[in-house]
């Protein structure tokens, strides 16, 4: 192979002849340079690759941590919303229990200062810290709120049942003869055996007589339904009230009736005016209490209601 060299320094062109040996040497030299370049590139890769991988790893870890923090924050918000909802439900139940407790206290006759529902209960005592401070987890707090909510619901149901029983008892008392049918009067004849004023013989008196002027207002001793309001041969103008549970009251010798059969009356309501109709020696009220048709002493009912 001939190589021609042309230069301004030379007066004429020169040529170089390359033999096969020269070409072999040049080939080996080129291969050696190529190998050196590859080795240099690999060295650079090995030398600088850890830094590149470290940066990528740090970036990936930072992104993963940010995603985890976002997930935890979202979970916390959701958990707090759930706790807030349950707390609101419990507050509503506590308010309901406060109102129910106030009604029960009123039904039982407790004084307001003895059992106040509008104030927090007083607490106190020495401070005795625990040896180990236990960390309360969100899940355990949630579980405690669930149990407390169920406990409040159970107590509420039981107090409602107790209120129902107390109301029934109070209504039952209102349906029993508990107030005197005449205000400020005295007995002219008590319940029991006595000398009959017409025959002079010993006879049973099945009620009590109130000595009052004619026209005195007569009140229902308890609430009930009027089952008789008419003239009777012996009782005269009479009102009979059925109070339920086989209890009946009679109001006899009235001058005027103020109620009709089938009428609902409440305790203390005006039902008649006193007089001297029927088998009577003068103006008065004959008052009877009967249980299952049998005459009872009205005084015992009135005294029991006052006690």
C-alpha cells in the first residue's frame, strides 16, 4: 500500500509504502486503543454509578415516605371523623339521659339539689400516678367508645322502663280515691255499724257522711268514668264513678248533678252539689268507696293517700 504525503514544507510530494507487517501492527494498535477505551468507559461507569443509584434510591424512598404519610393522614382524618360522629351520638344520649333523670327525680319527689343533672359530678382525691404509662391506641379508643355507646343505650332503655313503671304507679294513684270530696268538712257519721236514724236499730253504714250546707260543691275523689248519674230511691241524686281495677266511688243525696253517664272526670273535678235527697235527715254528702262491689272504709284510702 502506497501513501502519498503532500506538504508546503516539502518541494515535492513524498510517498510511503506500507507492507503487510505495517498493517498488522496498525491493526493491533487500533485494537489496543479500542480495548483501552472500553476499559476506561467501564471504569467510569463503576466509579460514578453508585452516586447515581444513591440519588435515585433516595428520591424513591422520599416519594414512598410522602405517600405513606399522606395515607396515614387520610386514615387519621377518617378515624377522627368517625370518633367525632360517635362522640356526637354519645353527647345526644347523655342529654337524653339528663332529661330522663330529671323527670325521674321529679316523679320520685327528690329535691333538685340532691341530684342535679345540669352539673358535672364532683371528683377529687390524691394523685397516684401509674407505674407504667400505657399508650392508648386509636383502635383501642374506638373500641372503648363503642362499648361506652352500647352501655349508654342499655342504661337509657332501662331508665325509660323505670320511668314507665313510675308513671303507671302515679297514674294508678290518681285513679284511687285520694282527695276528699268535700273541702273543710267534718264527719257526721263514720263507716261501720251505727244506730239507724230512721228505724233506731243497729245497721251497717257503708260510707262516711260529710256535714255541709246545701249547695256545697262535691269533687271527684279520683279520675274515672261516670257510670251512674241519676236519682236513686235511697241515695237520692247520686253519682257513681268507675276508677278501674274494680274500684268505684259513690256520691249521694246531692241537690244537683253536674256530670252525665259516660263522661270522663279528673281527680278534683266538680261533679255535683250537696243536698238532702233520698233517705236523708238533712243536707250532707254520703261518700262510699267500693272494691269489687264490697264497701270499704273511705277514710283509710284518704289517709293512705296523704301518707
